[in-house]
């Protein structure tokens, strides 16, 4: 399905309510998308999708996730903890973020990708070892 938004076109590439979408700048056909409580990867521009939801992260409606700014194989997904994948979401490793409620936003420094910020609704935390 396509929508006409004036001068631009937008494609509905996943189903139901959608949230964050991440495009891999190194692989034109690779796109990541999220729907209610699940994360997905497509390697063919959105024709087919693989569920890459981190284990234990199936209860957060709109969990934040981001791609490393220079290593496009690395993804971070947050719920009550941050999980990191070095292989495009095939496997995930928990990072101890210290949050006790749902993480709503993340950002990674472009000048120093070891710096990762995360926030729930009440606090902002930072790690200086995001890739260690």
C-alpha cells in the first residue's frame, strides 16, 4: 500500500501499528521495522520479514531501538534493559542499564559510539562502554 503525502511517497511496509524504522546505509535492501512488541528485519526491501525480537522483550509496546552510527551490523534494543546485537539481530546480549521501568528513548554519540544514552520517563542514564 502506498500513501500520497504531497511531494513524497510513503510505503506501508509492515502491518498494524508501526513504530521505528531503521534503514541500513550499507545494504540498500536491509530495513528494520517494529510493530506491537516485536522487531523485524527484511533483506529484500520489505517484501518478507524475519522476527528478530530479543528474547524476553515481547511485552513492551513501542520499545526503542537504534543502529550503531558506523557499524551497521550492531543494533541496540531497549525494554527494561538494553540488549545489543553485533549480527543484525540474529543474537542479542543484555547490557546492564540499571533501569527498573521501560526505556523510552536511546541515542548514541556519533563522535564516540561507546557513549550511549537511555531514558525512561523519569531519568537519563549514560554508559561510556556501549561496545565493550
